[in-house]
C-alpha cells in the first residue's frame, strides 16, 4: 500500500514539473482582440476618419468682390457745348455768374465763348440746366465730349518714380565716398540727370491728379 501511494505522489510531482517547465508561448493564452490592441470595429472606424494633420476642410462660403478703385479720378475729359442764344453777351455773363453752381473755375471768357474747368460728375447737371432754359432764348445746338484714361500712365509713373529715387539715393551715397575729383564730377552729373528725371515724373503725376476727374469745357455761344 505504501508503494502505491509513493508511486501516485511521484506521478503528481512529475506532472507538476512538466507544466512548470512548459514554454511561455505555450502557457500564455492566445491574443484576444480586447487585449491585443484595437478591435476590428475600432480599426475600421479609425480608417474611415479623415486625417487630422492637414488644414480643416471648409465648406463653400460667400464670395465677395474687391471694392472697385475710383477709376473716374484718373480719367480726364474735354468737351464743347454749342449754344444757340438770342442775347449772346447777356448769356455769357450768366455763364460767368453760374459757374460756382457747378463747381466750375472760369478759365477764359468772351461774349462768344466761355471756358470752364469743372468736375466731370457735374456735366449731367449742367446739361439739364441748359436744357431747362427758355428755348426761345437759349437752346443746345450740339455737344461733343472726349475722354482720356490715364490709369496705366498713373501706375507706371509710381514705379518709375520709386526706381529713380532709389538710383538717386545710391548715387548720392557714392558721391560722399568719391575717391577723386574725376569720379566726383561724373557722379554729380549723374545726380543732375536723375533729378531732372524725377522732376519730370512728379510733374506728370501732379498733372494727372490735377486734371483727372475733371473736364475742360468750352461753351460756345452763337
């Protein structure tokens, strides 16, 4: 009986040692999706999500146009209005008297022609005023207007002035460090040329600003 118990005990001890010495990969449970990472459903959801490292996608918004520039301020006009008048001298004096009503500056006048310099925006008001005169005394016989758009000239002048001013400043710095009288004379001549160029550009720019948006109008009386 004692031998049987010892044999049973030996079997149990050997079986426990076998289990204890089994490799780790055999004893460890198979990886389950709940522990080994994201589940299959979570992986699918992640794959469907858009990447977050780029800029957010925005829906179509309201498109707004940039404000228009006052191009009218860069257009200068010239015009002639011929009037059939019963009393020429009297109406010529009326034109002198009413010039301020249309923000006009009288440039020249006689009993047969009065020249105004006025804002272009006041032309329609002037035509309406002339058309409202007594047709037995004053009547518009004809009118003719032309326009000159100086927009391109305006913008090109800005760039030319900037370039000429930069060249002038560079030459002035070289002049201060001129090593001899010969180079000094050359730089002075160069400065004079650049100054004349700058003066010409700036004079033209002032002319555009002075005349654009205005009309040189001759009111001819016959």
